[in-house]
């Protein structure tokens, strides 16, 4: 499960590129892109901690992390 969580968090390394793709006048989009790495790291940590006792919470967090990555990419037009 640790490897899957790491694979899901790999898009974090595209954070600088996604921030550059945000238009300067779109302050709400820039704010969401700035929050994205912190959210992903926190969700990954929570998924990793929850896996031994609550498998379904881990799968739910992984699914939401994937949907969030797709949403941020759609926002930035990447």
C-alpha cells in the first residue's frame, strides 16, 4: 500500500509547472494550486496511517487524491 500511496502523490513534483500555467489574474486558481501540495501530503499521510485498521478510508482518500489531481490539472489547463 505504501508504494501505491507514493505513486498517487508523485504529481506533486509538477507543482512549479502548474503554478506557472496559472494566469496571473486568476487569484482563486492560484490559491487552489498553492493549497494542493499541502492537501496531498496530508491525505497521503492519513491514508498511510489509516491502512492498518481502516482499509476503506485509505481507498477513499486515494480516490479523492486522484480526483483532486485531475481537478487541479483541469484548472491550470495542463
